[in-house]
């Protein structure tokens, strides 16, 4: 994937679902204790985005406090606060001169699982709107009358029933075409005009989509979202399981994947399991290597696995150790295996079927952590692919 930022609009007041939100911004409404925005971040942070930018308006201070400078799956989050309401277009215009990359735009009240491989193929386009079948907005004829022509251009047509999903790819130079005013609607004052001129590309998607912007959809999400996103997970120890362990491994050039691990991970993804890494990294606390070394190594591993079309959903790591040389890391911690708090933090932030999940490790501490979390455990064998085949 070419260098690309992820931008999420989180500034709406949510007046249409005010009786449910009770003053809480829509993206922060919780579904079984997990904020809706976190579900979006969970899905998209497994990809190789350069950064994540949240454009916050209504109660922006809450987003700033919760997300600014947070790291999600080794992607840094920035929160840009809107000083006054600017509309969706005006909010986006605030990025001009700040953002350095082309970007994918999302709405913070919609969850959409796009085909990332198809996304890679449209990155030469100035604009690409991801269209979906319209099942919930049929009363809005403008929204429900889109399709693409033979040249992959978005057009209005009453014969079709597709709508703008709110997921749109933009080249950075798009700002040069924006209206010469600070407050405007991205769709009504900009995109619709370009669609009329047949200058916008599009692609029709079939991934899971749900938004929570109107009462009907919010109630549907409350009832079905967790059930739809829940699936089993495989928790991997890292060193000695995914990669060869030379002892306090931290140099990018020393990363060597274990035999059959690629095929095993592909099989797991095909079986629709989440893939998580939980790894003790006391070498940081003991001054064997720096935090920055760990992050560089892990980012390199992420990119390497993505090159094989393997996406790690999330990673938990622990720098703590009772004999650490760095004071803030010198303590006993339930996050350090054989403690199980790394595993439990994943259960708390993802919808995971515990009964069908398992962990793979190479040390007794991995086994003990899995046992505490009531997760089936397997020690690493030479042929991890066969181990996976026989147990999922």
C-alpha cells in the first residue's frame, strides 16, 4: 500500500439519536463496553496506515484526552480540534497544510470492512468513493441513486440502489478543488457537483457495513453488532513462536520468521480468527534495548507480514520486570506473563469468543497465562501449520 493516512470525522452532534446518546458523542457510544470508535480503530489499525487523524468538533476535548498521541497497533493517533462548526467539508479543509499524505476518509459513526486489496488498486485515482447497497436510506433518493459506469465513474441513476458509504479515498491535492469558503458540506457542496460532472471514481463493495446515525440503525447495531463481530482468536507469543529467538531480539536485520508460520497465519485468517500477539519484552526495562528499538522491530514485522497479506489484529507487550534497571518498569505486573492481563485487555477491547480461542507459546509462562484466561494452550511444535490445521 502506498503511504497513506487514515482520517476519521468524529465531530457530529448526533441529534437524530439524542434520546440514546444523552449528550455522549456518537463515536463514543458503547457497545458492550467498547466505544464504537474503538471498533473502527480495531479494524483499520491492522493495515499499514502512516497515521490516524481524528477530526473532532462536538466535545472535542473528550476525544483529545482519550485518543491524542495514543498508539494503535503501532500507528500514532492525532486529534485535530475544530474551534467552531465548519461542516464536514470545512473540517476536512483544516487538514490542508498539515497532512502530508493521500488519505482514506471515514465517518466516525459508520463501521465498514473494506477490501484492502481492492483499495490498493485505486490509489492512483484523485477520488474514489466506496459504494454499498442501500438498505436503510431508501427514503433519501439522492443517497440511494448512485452507481458506477463502464469507466468506474460514479453517476446518479434511479435504476440502481447504491449509496456513498462515507469511506472515500482522496489524493492530497484534492484540497486545491475545494470551495473557496471555510464552512461547507463535503457531500452536498462538493462531491455531488463533481459526480454530476462525472469526475469521481467509485467502486462497489460488499463488506460488512453498519452506521449508528439514525434511531433504526442504532437499535439494530445495539442488537447485532457484537454478535456480528465476535469470532475466536489465536494468541501468539512472539519470540520463538513467530520468529527465531536469539535472546533479547530487537534489531530489524535479525528478524527471521519460523518455518511454516506464514502458511499457518494464512490458514488462521482463512478460518476467520482474530490474530493477536502477546509478548514479554523485559529487555526494555533491563536496558538491553530501547523502547524505540522494540517499536521499530514490531513495525518491521507488521509490514513484512502485510507483504504476505497477513494482518495482525493487535499486539500487547510488557516492559515490566522485578529486576528492571529502569525505575518505572521495575515491578511485578500482572501484564507480564505468567500474568494474563495482556490477554484480558484484548478480551476487554475486542469481541472474542473465548470458548473457541487458543494460545500458542513456547514457555511455561505462556501456558500459565493462557490457563488463567481459560484459553486452550498448545506448545510450539516444529510444524506449526499442522498444529493449527488439527485444532481450528
